C-alpha cells in the first residue's frame, strides 16, 4: 500500500472507531486505562528493548545528549506513564454532561450536552511518553486519536501503542481508537493534514518550525501555540521581595518551557531598589541578562539587548530586561511582543491589577504569581493536552473538556413552528 | 490604493478598533445600538434612494423577482432592522462574565472570564438587512466586524454602514468597528480570507458554492455549515397525528431554509396507516414527493427518488420519502446522508427517544418537535449570527456567547512553582 492509502485507511478507521467510542461508558474507558497501566509495567522489558533500537539509531545519527535523554524510556519513565494513565482514569468524564437546560415559552425543553469532537490528529516530536499521555486524554474524552510522533521514536511509539491497543481490545473497545502512523516518512504529516473528511482537529506539539508547517499545510482546524514569550511586569507598587521571588521562579525553575518568563519589565520608580539585587540573584542562578539602554546604564557590564531579543522565546537561562516609564509602556510592550500566551503583573495596587487583567490579551493573565502556573494541571483542569493561543474553541491550556463540544438536545411534545 | 491595500487597511483598522472595543461598557454599546435604530428610521429616505440604485442595476441585470424581493428595503424592512437593533440591545452582554472561579490548593484563585474573539469577517449574499443584523451582534459581543456583502447590494450596504458608523462616532466608540468592504470586485473575498494577522474568524452565510469557496481559500478559521439535509424519522411508536403535524410543519412552513425537512424516514410498521394520508396532505400543501421503491409501490403515481435525492438540500417544496425496516436503518440513513445540522424523531417510546438523542451526530437533535426550531432565537440564544456544523468552537446555532471565548485570570499573593 502507498503511504497515502495507509494514512487514509488509518483516518477512516479512526472515524469508525470514534462512532463506537462516543457513547462508551466511563466504566469501560477507565477499565481500559487501568489495564493499560498494568500492561505497560508487565511489558517493561519489551518496551525497553524497542526503545534501545531507537536510542542506538539516535546515537549513530549523533543526536544531542538532551535529545537522547528525552527519548529514553527506563523503569522510572515507564512507571510515570502508568501513573499518568491512572490519574486520567480518576478524572471526571466530560462526555454526557448537560451543561445547561432550559424551558422555552412553547414548552420545549432545550439543553446542551457535551460530546466528543471525533478524531484528533496529534503531531509531536521526540518524547515517546507523550504517546501515552495524548492517547489517554483522547480516550477519556471519547475521541479517537491518530498519533504522528518523531521519527527517532518510532520503535518506542509503536510498541507503546500496541500495548494500549491490546488493552482496548481486552475491554471490548475499538482498538482503532488509538493508532500510531507506522512510518518515519516525512510526507506522512502532510498527508495526515489533508484527511479533513475523517480528522476533526489537529493538535501539534513541538518547536515553532513544526507548528508553522502544520498550520500552513492543514486543511483541518489546528489548536496550537507557536511560542510563549511571557513577561513579568514589576509595577511601581510591587512588593519587591515578592517580585524577586516570582521573577526568579518564572525564569529559573524550568527555563526550557513555554510558560517561563522571557522578558522582565520594570517600572522606573523601583529600578534602583529592585534591579541591581535582582540581576545579581539571576546571575547567581546562571541567567544571562540582556538589558535595555537604561538597564545597561544602571548596571554596567550587562549585555545590551538587540531588537531580536524582545520577541524571542529563549527557552534557556537568558532574560531580556526593560525599564518602562509607566504602566502604559509595559502594556504596549506586551501588546507588541507578547504571544497571547501568559503574562503576569506584580503589584499591590488594586486598580493596576484590575487594569492588567482586563487589558492584557493573553490566554492566562496572573496577578502576583509566577507565569509557570500557566498549565492545565496547575490551573486545575486535571490534565493538559496542549495550549492554544488562538481564540477559537479554547484559549489557553486545554484539558479534557476542551476535547469536547456540545450539541443541542430538544424534548418536545409535538411543537410546531408558526 | 490597490484593492489589496484597501482590504489590508480595513483589517488592520478593525483590529485596532477591536482593542478599544473589547473593554467597552455595556451601556456604551447599548447606547450605540439604540442610536443606530433611531438614525435608520430618520434616514429612511436616503436608505431607500441608495437601495433604488441597487434595484435598478439588479433589474437591468435581469435578476429574478425573488432576488429583487430579498434586495428591497422599504419602510417595513427598515423598521424591522431598527427593531432588531433594539432587541440586541436588550440581550445580556456576554463580555466580562466569569464563567467559573475556583481555589487551588496553593491558594491561587483561578477563573475564566468571557472576552470577545476580536475581528469577525462576515461574508454574505444579497439581503442588505443582514448587514445591520451581523454588525449589531458583533458590536454587542465586543467584536469588530468586516462585512463583505453581495455586489448587487453594495449601495444599500454602504449607506447602512455609514449610518451605523455615525452612531458609533456619536457615542464615542471606534467607527472602524464596523466596516463594509467598499467594492464589488470579486477578488475582495479572497483577499479578506488571507488577513489572518488581523481577522480572527470568518463566518460565511449563503449558498453552498460560496461556503465551499470560502472554506477552501481561507487561512482564517471558518465557522459555517454547507447545507442542512434534515430528516424527520417517524418511528413505529409515533403518535401518528403528531407525526403528521410535525412533518408537515418541518417541510411546508418555510421550505427555503436550512432547517426545513428534506427527507422523511418512516418505519415500515406504520406506513400503511401513516403514509397515504400524509402524502395527500403534503401534496395538498404543494409538495412534490420523491419516494423510495417501497413508497412508490405503496402509493402509485409518485415520482421515484433518484440516488442524488437522498443527499439533496432541495430548499423547495420537494420531499424525499423512505420506508425503513427498523430504527437502525433510519440511523444509518441519517449517518450517511445527514449534514450534522438538525434531526428529529417522532416516537412515544422512551428508549428510542434516548437512543436517537445519544447516537445522532447532529448539532440539534429533537424529539417530537419540528426541525424548524433549530435556530438561535427559537432555542433561546436570543439571536443568531449563523449555524456551525463543524464541531470546533461551537456546534449548531451561534448566538452572542459563541462570538466570545474565555481567558484565564489568576489572583495570587506571591505563589511560585516548586
């Protein structure tokens, strides 16, 4: 079979499976999730053997040690995947929830009930544990998933999906609800993106290049964010100790992720008190500072920020710092360089906090808290399938509910329209 | 200026206006809506004069009398537009609603607040009153709108938008929140569809050809339905008098709209009692029947349905009729030929009603009521900007809320992530 036929069949089978899965009971789905967890542990040696094939090829190709690290499945990561499955089983089932029901003047009862989206196309890069995460969230929300992982993880992804599919079969759910595209052919992504008759949404997760490719070539709606250029604005009325702790956490606690701070904006009224010790603390934490002209003037020896640093997602221990004359300048900076992802203000002033919450156009806006909380788990959604920074369907971190939609149900007793 | 530059400027101005409009108070928006209503009545003569230009051109081009009728603005339609504006003013403002707020274990308060989508591109065909409808719903939901109406209505659309924009200016809201693309150039739609940096969603309303063109060429997400192929399934356990009344209403009350019934499915157990009088009643209502083989066998003289009749949206007094052996056959028929729009069952049986509601994949599923209720007003949304039969963002009739999304707001007191 040609690769086009293979992917068309996968998409068609996924759609058929979705039709069966949409009315599956929570009990069946949870049973499958628990069984998957057990089977992953039982078959740990086989998983590690397949993973070794990927690792050997990766080393031959000269992949970086960070890449090798992300690719590796050991007992610890296998147990973590199994725990993740059990956590998803423990989450409430969004499907079937009646989100509202009301009576019309003519006696009709009109309600909205939550239903799965259908088929999710999930495109991601190296980590094979994402295969299990994504599959479990799609299953719990009643959706089929077609998974296209990184080519360097193909052996790992295939054995993981074999195990998950086996569990589906064991509990009598359609195994085609979880499918990994069994090829490393680069064309595969492009072909998946044209299966608009069978795939309902595409969620890509990875670097900006991958996301741009997917968005440009997809005939299917895409839920995605390109990057997270997150700011912390330290206001003139900030508690400076809090500002230091939050900013340090936002930059240093995990710099390689999309909700880490990339630029700090500091009101000029507090720069003298705040900035020198803050810069020292960040530098002691290993952070390279790139300052605006005023910052460099205040603290000699700092690297000067270039124009390309303001829109940059460093994903590293690098921080751009700008001193602003007032809150308007901070809001303008965020409006110009922000990525609609996550923005934070540190202030004790009531009006400033309210203004920041209202005016900043980002999916998560925080007062006096670290940008690192912009995450489905941390915000209380229970789990996260991805983050969307376009406003359609869901804005921000997406959990199980965001993998569903609602349809109208109407109970009548013979009503006709006049 | 080239047409590309004109439309780029319109899109950019719309985005700037959206930034101002998103935090407009309900009072200001309602004031603008009431003023628009008053100005439409006051300037009725100018509206009719501009409309006459369109009508003259339309008659020269030999447009059908139905088209001319839809294009005509007289005192009655002008008053209806003004009333529509006041009705939208009376609807609650969706913007700013906190749809939920909860406390996290670390003390963070996390909430979701409703915000406008931004800029709506609205593409439609002949009726100029849609200009006012669409503009009012976008304004009330805090969105800018770029309107591209039918070329035959250009003079009417331009004077209507002039009046609406004047009212925006009078109350101090940005007039660029409402813009009509001032050209009949056919390229304009294609150019609008590439303004993805400034336009957030596209809503097309019109014939299937227009919708397919828009969907194929848009780089912006599209909320749309291609067509409504709606079924009424008359179950073996139907109240036959109710089945007759509902089916007659669904077909005859307004046959030219997307929520009219196009195919009636009848359980074979009730065909002898139900179908002959039903066919007579429909024929007396002017309906042409196209029957399946069994139907034609039962009632001689009927036209036989061709394969292309089952997926057809007749939008006319034509009805396809099929006798099914059981409910599975009815569900399979709807699965194959339905358009995910609106489906109804007539039954007195509890289990059948529940099964139909759960299994039918349509945005509106009704028990014992006419498909004609599938409409934002009728379902209680207050107004309707369009109907979406893809599952993303909103499924089914869309009101003001569906022109918004939510963002996360987080109140902390110095929380950092560990």
